[in-house]
C-alpha cells in the first residue's frame, strides 16, 4: 500500500518557524509598546500648572526691556521650573513627535500659547526623564524652560524594560507550548516503544511533521511485521508441538509393553521430560502475546493452593502469609510463574517455603529452598533463556533452561520485578515484586 505524504515542514523547520514567529511578534509588540510609552502625556493638573506658568512667564518677560529679561527669567525660576531667556542663541530643537499630546494638553488650557511655537522634548539624565523646551516671544527671542521634577507616572527606562519582558515571557510560554505540541508525536513514539518492549502492541496515529510521520509509519509497520512473525512462528511451533505429542503418546503406549521394568521406567521418564520440554518451549515462545486481561484475584489463596497441591504429592512445602490478599493480575500466568519457581526449588532442595507479603500497593511472592543455591556471578545468567546452570545446582539435567526466563517475562508483563539471591543459611530465594492495583 502506498501512503501519500502531505508536504510538511520538518521538525527543525517547524521549530525554526516557531522561533521566527515569536521573535517577529515580540519585535512588533515591543515596538508598538515603546511607541505608546514614548507618547507620554502629563496628568491634567500638571499640564494645567505648566500652562499657567508658561503664560505668566511669556507675558512678564515680553513686557520687560531687553536688558531686564534675563533677570526676570531668573526671578521666574522656581523649585519646579527652570526659566531662561536668550536673544541671540539659536532656537531650541524642533518639537519631539512623541510629546505632541502633551503640547496639545498645554495649549488646550492656554490658547494664547498656540502662536508661541511651543516646543517640547525629553531630557534623560541617568534613568530619570524631564521635559524641557522653549517658546518664542513676539519680538522673536526665545524663552527656554525645563521641569525640575521627573516626568510623573512613568520611568521610561525601567518601563521599557518591563514592556520588553512582558511580551517576551508571554511569547516564551506560547513558543514552549507550540514546540511541545510539535514534539508530542515523538513522546508518543517513545512511550509506545517502551510499552511494546513489554509486549503491548500500540498503533500510533499517523500525525506529525514529515520526518516524525515517516518514523511513526515505519514503527507501526514494524509492529505489524513483528506481530506477524511471532504469530507465524508460534503457530508453526504449536503445530510441531502438537505433531510431536502424537508420536510421544505412541511411544508411551509402547513403553508400557516393555517387560524390563528398569528400562520401562527410564524410557517413561525420558518421554515425560520430552513432553515437559515441548510445553516449556511453547510457553516461552507463546508468552510474547498477552491477551489475558488483568483480573481481580486472591493471590494468597492462589499461592496456598499451589502449596496444598505440592503437599498432596508428597513434597515438603509450607505457606506463610495472609489468608487473603486481592490484586489485579493475570492469574493463569502468575500461577505458571509460581509453579515454575516451585518446581525449580523442589528440583534442587528438599524443603520449600512460599511466602506472600503485602507491602502497601505492592506484594512480594517469595519462594525459598534449602538447596545449594547459585553462584553469585551467575545469578543474572540464570534468568536468561536456554541457559542451564548444571554446575551451580547439584542435579539440574532436565529441561531447556526456560523456567526462570518464563517467570521473568510474566513478571515484566505485570510491571513487576524478579529478584534472585542466595539465602545466608543456604539455598536460593526468588522474589516476585508486583503492584496489586486498586482493589479497594
């Protein structure tokens, strides 16, 4: 089947596009806010006070002779305003565009200043801003003035920093959300790969950028191929196992007709072992598919039942633990795991203790024997498939070495852990640590 891939930006391209978008928006927003901040407007009472002072200053200085105007300007200087007069000095700089609104406020209070060519600008000593400017007298000379107070209501330097930070932080959050959404398929892919490692098949929705979309499709196709391979292999092995059981059953019938009891018993043991090997092989290879759901089961009763059955067959097995302990488990698989551990313990020891120990939201199922144990260096090898530790245990010549491997796989499917250790007093301790789930 051919999938049509829509043209899409790659992961890198999309992230770059997000960064470019945030930088562009931040620049435009900051520019707009700077412009708005620069269009400073005095409070109404301050504009009124400045307008009155300018009208009085212009009138008093214009009425004085030229030689007295400088002194009059000095007299008009107060703790709020500086005033100066010049006849020959060049006029002040043109009106600053960002202060036109302020000029309109002043002229609206004192219309007589409309023909004074009033000019205003900001002067910023350090981080403080003051309004300075000038106005023309009827004879063409200029009066210069300046406010001694800092421009009220706004510190332009600090304000612009704040204005720059606000959109930057907002865009950083938005950019993070966009990038997180872009990388969401990658996180889903990682989670699906982790779950698939435990045998859960997860078909991902085919969404995302070009590269991610191809990886998701390849991952889904890989799951299909592996699933088909496992199914085909399991079906083939099941068919082979079924076919092998038929000649083994015939062999057992013929074995019963052998008159030599010693030879008959030996051949019967071989046939039983062959059947056990086939069963364990099919259990190990078929265990990759976990169709059995988690159900609420009493694992204490399950363990006690296994112990009772072993006792009925003449084995020295004891149970320790509570009478009841509910947990959400795959009861058939968990029973197989305990059976494997018990069989392994009985093969190498005479006395076995199975313990169920609740620990909050988890439970420990422990199987201990009094056998020779396993060399510390080979504890990790013991759980590997097709590994038989004949040198580590005294009489292990049976099976394919799949017992602990099957247990390990079953425990992993329960999100649990299988731990092997040697007991200080001798023998092996095998612990199954699994969550019990919500059983309240």
